[in-house]
C-alpha cells in the first residue's frame, strides 16, 4: 500500500468556466504506479469548486442560469476582496464543494460513462491548483 | 491494510426517490473483512446523487419543494437528452455531490444516530450503480 | 501505513454559526503520528454540515442571505422535530454536505492559503461531534 501526491496546475480564462481534469489526473495515477486503489482530488481555493458531471457545453451553460438563481447579483452581500465583489463565488464554492474521490482499477480512473472531473472557476481568470493524492497497491 | 471494492446495484422507481443504501453497504463491509477503516461511496451517474441524512419521508417530500426552488422548471435550460429535458437533474447532481465516506469500527459502518445513506434519483426510473471501496485492517 | 481515528467535540451557540475546526483537527493529526497521508472529516449530524472556505465573518454573514434564498422560511415544509421546524436545516445539510478530506504533509494539514475547515450549525445551539480519521505513514 503506498501513498503518492502531486499538484495539478491549471489556468482558467473566465468566470463559470469548467476545466476538465480527467487526463491530468490520469497521468498522476500512472506516475504513482498504483493499480488498485483510489484518487482523492481537492482544490486549495475558496472561490472555485470541483464537480463530477458530463462533459457537455449545454450543461455548463445551464449552470450559469442556476448560478444566477442560487446566488443572484442583487443579494446584499457584505464580502469584498480588494474592491471586487466575489462573495457569490465563496458561497457557491461552499455549495458545490471542493473535493472528490475516484476509484482506480488496473491503473485507470473508474469514472461512469458520462462522468468527467472538472474544476469550476467561480470568480475570474486565475492560476489554480488541484491536489491529487493516490493511495493503493 | 487492505482495499476491497464492490458495485452495489439498485433500481429506482421515480424522480426524486431516496433509495436507502445502509444495509447493502454494510454487507460490502462484512464481505471485505475490514474491522477498522473506512468506506468510500460513489455513484457513477450524472443525474443522481449521494446524500447522508435522516430516513424520514417528510424530509424527502420537503426535498421536492427545495428541488423546485433551486432548479425551477421554467429556467431557460439548454441541455436535453434524446428529447427529454433532464437539465435540472444534472444541475442538482452537481450541487448535492456524488460521493461520501463513512468510518468503520468493529466491522460496522459508523453513522450518526439519525443518519442514513441514500442514492437520490433526480431524473427517472433507472438501474443505478453505487461503487463502494473499503479500506482498512 | 496506519489508521487513527478520534472524535472532536464542539458546542455551538446559535443557528448559522461557523465553528472553525483547524486547530482541533491538527491536534488529531499530531496525536496520530502520521507524517504523510490524509485526514477524513465527517459530521454525524443531519442538521449541520462541514465546509471548507475562508475564515472571514463577512462571508459567514453573507451565508445567512444565501440560506434564506435557498431554503426560505415560507416554503411549505412538512418535517418537524418535536414541534420545532428544522426542515430547512436538513435540506441545507444535504446541499452543503457532511464530509471533507485534507492531505497531510510533514505532519501538517495542507490547506490552501485562504482555506479553513468549519462545522456549520444549521439548527440551534447543540453539542456536535466531528469524526476525524487519519491515514498514512
């Protein structure tokens, strides 16, 4: 049983961007040499989130509608960051969550047929980090 | 330290159904032979979710009200699947999440007094899979 | 590779309170003797949640606005507990989630610069338990 960890770095380009992580995480699994076990994913940010859903641009565009519904611009938010109102990003990050796990078999991430792993940018274009920890045999 | 994994299969019968998983997951724990450790649960679907809450039908019916509040039918969703509008199921799956973990002691899942594990069907009656991975000694 | 678990106890003082867990969880990591691995956190309650976000009171106050938006008082909730309407707490617990994981390096929890771990009280002042399981070498 071994544990292996690595940081995956990405660059986001806009608010509400879904950045697919499948290939980068699969490469970490291969580097780990783990055949049977699992990968834990976690983003180190408070204005982004990790989700597992379909790689389909209509779903990602629909998410913008839901975002506006759940945390509308006109709520009386108090939080700001150096003059920027990123309160909505903090709130949605808490709702979506910042971690995931995926089983590994035969050295491959075991995702469902329609599932992919995404970092969701909720704030603005930024360099972002996703921690990947692989554990198994 | 060992790792053991098994797929639990269920059949859902309607939208917004809560299918209790406690017994099926406990059986996987017993089959694994693990006494001290944890179980990771994960559904392989993009229109369902896993939650841990009370086994109480009033809470599950209240959830229908919340579902309609969070992702109302009349938002201009773009996503469809072979003519069916399942966009709301995708969005809510991202909000609720698709994975959970539970500690194991003395070969038993350690849930809180009022907690149970549920697969939540967000779309339509379907055969669904929940992956269970048990790790420990 | 070892597994170590301990229950962290807290007392909440009001609804929508964010109780920071960083120090208590770090002490469990130190007690475990694990240098490289991860900690799994889980609350055993159905009217509270665990989140990872910024330790900033404006964000926590904004959360009250979002709470009222997502699960408003005037929805026709059915669930009650001994005459108290805590239906909103159950619903939001499912949305926020009850578990988290954090990597450990050199015996320290590896949180992002702005991240802290919180138990969120969604119901009323109560004694609450957070289970911490540490696994690693």
